[in-house]
C-alpha cells in the first residue's frame, strides 16, 4: 500500500494552514502547555499490573467452583 496519497493530503493541509495563518482575520490560538507525562517507573508498574490482572482472570477458577 502506498502512503503517498496520505502524505500529500497532510502536506497540503499543513501548507494551507500556514498560508491562511498570515491573513489579518486569522484566529489566534493561545499556546497550551504540553501535558505532563507520568514517570517511566509509574508507567511500567501500571503496565505490569494490568498484565498480571489479565493473567489472574484467565487462570482463576470458574464461578462457583470449589477452591
């Protein structure tokens, strides 16, 4: 599959936005600060916890089965 049409579309959209931003009646958008990212260790722990939770659900005994 060729990505050339998709790239052409995005290039045109960016070029249009740049050209139209020079107009006197162009809307002004206030710069927003980038969202803060969680620390790497916190993301790793969250990912590991979700994997372990899914694994525990798969190996858990069926509902009503004796323990």
